[in-house]
């Protein structure tokens, strides 16, 4: 079991933060292009899910999976979007993403007077705490295939 990568997008689609842990294959395009593709896909999936749902969905889109990985999605009330890719054995990453938002992002970005909201997250403290948090997850394995 493992975590491959994590994206944090603002409400306008700008990638504020990206990190990899166990990503074996690169996209073959620039990171900026990858961020645009990821955000565009999320925008499309969210729109599709909201239009096709037979019920009024409280949570909306939460995750999807392919034959190789699972994408977990969490959107805050302020429009921040947290996206984590894991292997298929991780059933639900929503609580993990919610915890990253409330316990790390709010604590080390929002409450930090040096960090400017809406800009790239360059906080070394946030990055190191996030790395420790991810590596401490029960479904994280540094040697995952």
C-alpha cells in the first residue's frame, strides 16, 4: 500500500503545492501541463457527477479508480482542492485529506503570517510536517511496487 502524490489547488485551478512519494512513472509532460490536465479532469468529473446524480449529493465527487491507482478528492468550503493518488488498496482517503487540510494546512499556512494565501506554498515547515504525516499513515509503504 502506498501514496503516490498529492496536489493542492486553489479555487481558480492554480496548483499551490505538489509532492511525490512513490510515483514510479512520470507523465512525460511539464509539471505545469500536468497540473492543468489534473485540474481540468477534476472540473469535468465534478460537473459530470453533479449533473448525472439522481439525488442531491451532499459530498459530490469523492474518488475514482483505474486499474492501477485510486484518486481521492476533498474540497474545502473555501474552494481549496486536495487530490491524493494512492494504490488500489487504500479504500478511502477523504479523512486523510481532511486531516491534511485542518491539521497541517490551517496550522502551518493559514495561521502563518509569512505565508500569503492563494500563492505557492513555499513553507518548509508545512512540507516537512506533511512528509512526516504521509510517511506515518498506516497505508504508506516506501517500498511499494
